C-alpha cells in the first residue's frame, strides 16, 4: 500500500470514529437529562419513560457502531489499496 493512501486511511478512520461519536454522545446526554426531568415531574410514568429512553439510547448507539465499522474497514479491508 502506498504511504499516502495508508496515512489518509488512518486519518479517515480517526475522523469516522470521532465524528461518529460526537452526535450520539450529545444526543444521549440530552435524552438522559430530559428523561430524568420527566421522571421528576411525573414519577408515575417512570416505566414508560425508562422504556422509551432505553430504546432511543440503543438506536443512538447504533450510529456510533456504524462509525466504528467504517473505520475498521478503512484500516483492515481498505478498498483503496
């Protein structure tokens, strides 16, 4: 593999993981904060809020995993090599 392609692949992999984790991280923080606020306002709805929160956190975490998969492809199964 050429050194330029290898270096670009490493930089692209780092950006894929880094930028792929920023959005879901901010979203998960906001979702958890809003869920705590909702439970504090309506303690009787705790079960519904918690279930919805966990489902939405799983979907947000999937976005981060997609970034990880892209970076692993760039590092180990480089289509540009």
